[in-house]
């Protein structure tokens, strides 16, 4: 790594870790990465685990430029067709460069390139799942057009070398968000508002700490069927249909 690149690399790391909230991290992360890895479009998509199906639930994309969000929303809606769906379930952070693992014909015949990205002249994408503590938390994707050219091995290396810093910064901001999100309406207040039992209120609090089903089972020492019944009651009483919607109660 050249001296100037090394100094820039360290500045990028500093700027990422300096973020205190998810609102700060999202734009800062995409802006800082662009200094090392130029791109035309980029997206950051949060991921949570559905407590019943244990499927990865993708949230609202944050994109640069923001106009690209409509494209990524379509991708989320049709994610079952994605050739990298497995990346949303990988509990260890990985980086995948499309032009490295797929031929030109393979990429351009994939539904995402053919139906979604072709109007934007996109020819390459490098993706990374954001994961920490054996839990996937999000997906980062960078896109290049014909005018940009393909991503290089060097840029692939830069993203891989930043992965641990991105994962830790993302996790830290999520933890801070969890710690402060219930200030607007306390857990006890949520319990009263939705008529929750003490056990349901306890489980909701643990979910707000981003515990997955296995962690809940270990913490509560209950059977899987009992946990699922509690979760179903939480969904019904809170008027939600997914874990992602349940987590939104933290900030209401």
C-alpha cells in the first residue's frame, strides 16, 4: 500500500469509528468507502432475523445517491431470485465481487442485472454482509457502470481489510441505538400499552437487545414451542407481523 493510500485508509477507519449513531454511520460509511473504492451507486440494507421462520428480514435500503433506493427496494422484494441470497444468512463477514465469480454472460443474464440494473448501465457489483458475534446485521453493495469499469483485486482487498472495522462500527451503533431507543416509551410503558404479561415484557426487552431465538432459549431456559407461543402473542398484541416491525417499537 502506497504511503498516501495508507494515510487515507487510516483516515477512513477513524471516520467510521467516530460515528455515534446509525444515522451518522450510514452516510459516513458510504462516503468514506468511496474515497478508497470509487463507485457510482451504493446501498446499505439492514437485516434482522424473523423469530418464527428464522429467515433474514431485509429493511429499508439507504442508498447513495438516494434515487437508487427505488431500485434496491425492488431487489429486496424479489430477493428470493438473487444468486447471493446466501450472503444474507452468512454469520461471518464475506466480500463477493460479481466480476470475479461470474462471467460477463452469467452476470448480464441474471435477473438483477437484466431487469433492474441495465437502465443504469451497471456492469459490476461488490457485496459484503455486515456481521458480528455470529449474527448478520446488514448488506453493503457497491456498483459500477460501463464508464467506471470493473472493480479491481486491489479494491476488493481494501474492502476485505475494512470489513472488521465496518462490522464493529455497525454493531456499536446498533447497541447504542438499542440502549437509547426506549427512552421515548419505556419497556414498562410498552407492556401496559399492549397488555403484555411479565414474561412477554421480558422477552420483548431481550429482543430489543437483538437476541436471536437461540440466545432467548438459553437465557430463559424454556422450550422452543413455548418461546414461539410467546412470540406469537407478542406479534398479536403489538399488532405486528414480523420481528423487524417488533424492533421498530424501540424508537416509537
